C-alpha cells in the first residue's frame, strides 16, 4: 500500500491529487508527493510513466485536470502554481530546464544569463526607460547582473565561452548553460528534466557536483533522471512513478530494494530504460 | 551626372521613410511571426496626427522653429504608439494561439477599418500643407541644372538616423531589448524565465508604431499632401523593403527601405513615372523567388 502523502513542516513543493488527462488517456493519476527544502528529490520511472507530464503541470505548460500544486515559502502563504500564467511561476521562485535544450541560440551565453535576470533589471531601471536615458541606477544594476552571470559561468566552467552564441557551444556546455540560466532567476526550487541525458561519464560527474553545489547554496532541486548512477548518488529522496501512479517515495537505498520498483523497471512491459 | 546626383538625394530621403516603416513590419514579424498589414495605415494616421499638431500649433501661433517641429514629431509618435498599442490589444492579442491565418486576416481587416475611420472623420479630400521647412542648399551646378539638397531632406535623414540609433541601442543594450530578442527566439521559454511576454509584445508594437509616426511626420513635411489612402502604397512598399532586407532583420529593413527608395526614384527618373510601383513590386516578386531570406535575413533552420 502507498502511504498517505507526507505532510511536512519544511515542504517546498507540494503536489496533491494531481491528475492529468489527455482525451481518454490518464497520464497522471491522483499523484501526491512533496519535495523538501534543501533536498534533491528525484522523480524516476520507466518511459511513459508521466514524469515529464508532471513537470509540465508544475511549470505551467499544462493545466492539470484535477489536483493542486503549491510552492511553499518559509514564513509566507504558499503559491498555487496550477493557477498562475507561466511568467508568474518563474517570479514565484521556480525555474526549470528541458529535456531538449531550449537556450536562445542566437544570443551569447552571457546574454542568455542576463535575460534570466530580466525582472530584477527592469525593476531596478524603471522599466528600461532609465537605461535609455542613462540614469545612474542602471549601470549598477547591470553590473550586478553581469556579476551574477559571471559567477554561474564560473560554476559551470563556461567563463571563457561567455561571448560565444549559445547555439555554437558543444552539447554538454549547452546543458550546463541551461542550468546556469535557470539559476540566474534566483529560484527557490530548480526543476531539471533529464540533465544528464547524452552526457559522458565524466560530464555526469561534473553535473552531480554542480547539483550538490546548487543544493549547498540553498536551492532545492526536483529532478527527472534516467541515469541511476547520478540519481542514487546525489538524491535525498526518490519518487517513483509507473503508469502515472506513485509506486514508491523514499530514500534511494530503500527505493532501490523495493520490489515494485524493480518490477516496474524490469518486469511486465520489458521497458529497458534502467540504464 | 548632376541629374543622377539629384535622384540619389531624393531616393535616399524617400528610402529613409520606407526604412522607418519597414522596421515596424520586421519587428512585429520577428516577435510574433505575423505580418501586421495595418502598419501602413498607422503610418498614415501618424501623418494625420502630425498635420493636426501643426494646425493646433499654428492656431496658437507657435508653429515656429525647430522646437515646434520636434513637438509635432513627439505628438505624432505618442499618439501613433497609442494606436499601435490599442491595435494589438483589441485585434491581435485575443487571437494569440489561434491558427496562423487568423491574425493575418484580422490585420487586413484592421487596415480597412483604419482607412475608413480616417476617411469618415477627416474627409476623403487631399489635405495640403504649405512647406514648413522651406529652402535648401545648392550642392552642385552643372550647365543649367542645379542639384538641390533641401533642408527637409536633411531633416529626414538626420531624424531617421538619430531615431534608428536610439532604437538600435534599445534593442541591443537594454533589458527590454534582450527580452524582445528572447521572446523572438522562444516565447514560452522567455515566459518561464519570468518575462511577461504579453507586455513585451505590446511594447514591440508601441515602438514599431512610434517609428511609423516618425515616418508619417517626415512624409508630411517632405510632400505636404496627405490623404486617407497613402498608408496602403507606402505600407506595401515598406513591406517589400522588409522582405528585400530579410524579414526579421532590423538593419535589413533599413537597407531594404533605402534600396526600394532608390530603385523607385531612379526608375521614375530614367524610365517612366507611371510604372514606378511596378518596378518596386517586381523587386518583391524577384526577391521572393530568388532570395527568399532577403539580403540580411538568416536562414530558417529546421529544428530536428
């Protein structure tokens, strides 16, 4: 039996009774789980389990058929993400990356990171009017934004590529740049959709280190990942989906031994995604 | 020689006006992938607004000196921008996410609405205005032919270059410009980074139509006669300019405008005035057949 959802004091993301139907297909069925503050939570499951659908609901791409998604803030009321338009979700403190890279290919790496700081910059410069008039507050805000961008370029070892168009970077670098860009929105929760996909073992190691660094700086992480090496090494909590339902929600060690998880990955459909 | 030089001067000043309108087409296309066919009519409204401002200032006896011209320009820009903002809000925003043809058809509809609105409210007759900036300088004399560079032409080139410089700075150097380019490349991703895409699109319309207001004012000053129908031809020619320069490319729009202005002027000078529109539109057809991405446009890369 599935235990009822954990109600936790230091919850950051709460998914309650989330259901998503596409016509006759129920992709996500009554899903409830929570991600905790300062933790890395992994969302795993065989192909077609509904992981990306959950992500798309959380980040406002889909409007859930039923259920609620709340982003909790310490000492403040939670935000109902399922009611917000996309740009408000980002402002509430949630950032995401995609399975297929979605950088702005025609802009430089640095510009990609500056776009992510758009709101702070606009607020600091009187909606860009100050920038045109050359008001003094603008150069300072811009300098700070560049400084933040530089810090993340450093953390992702992309500093020497700052002025190259994002589309011209190698694949692994683009992946890291996407994470850097998401971090430039100063999120409290970072959602990553298969960040290790297509990376070689060394790049995966770098990625794991980067994610631990991000967690160390106080940003919680929710992660979809197929690379079990990465998942088991860095996750604090693993949530397992199969056919849109929750089948396990526990620490990596417990989940790894859970018979239902093993069955979902290796049994029945024979989907060999447990790479 | 002198004759050709004169045509060059005329062509450049005409091309600048086309370029200003073309920038509006190209910006809107860049950000929402739609041809705003009502843009030429906003240009026409900009010319009328400038005329109204001139008449109001003359009524107060203030129509005098460069400050007055600047005031007329700002008045026209502000109200053209308001028209542009309203247009987007009323006609295009409700159709966002609808099929591609819907906003296009609506744009043609809005074009007709604006034309008829001006015809009804201002009358169908041609409105003349005496030259506000008379005179010019003699550049060159050859035989009996005098090459004139009028002050209005200098004004047009100067104002256009200044406006385009400010505008280029806005797009390349400010957060607003970055947001516009980001929306252009991936709107949903931009929204996920916290950019209010609706507001950014509105601002794009505001900036584009303000430039159309500048073009309208310049047109009024240069030619001195306007009517409710000038937006159609000027609009289609500016659209041709945008396509020739590569739609979506800002420097391309200005370059395309200049080329169309020059082609039209030289054609009128050496072949036949009656066929000048044919010349301009032949360029549109030739561009679409042989150079679909335009002179400075980027190749559309199919996403795999």
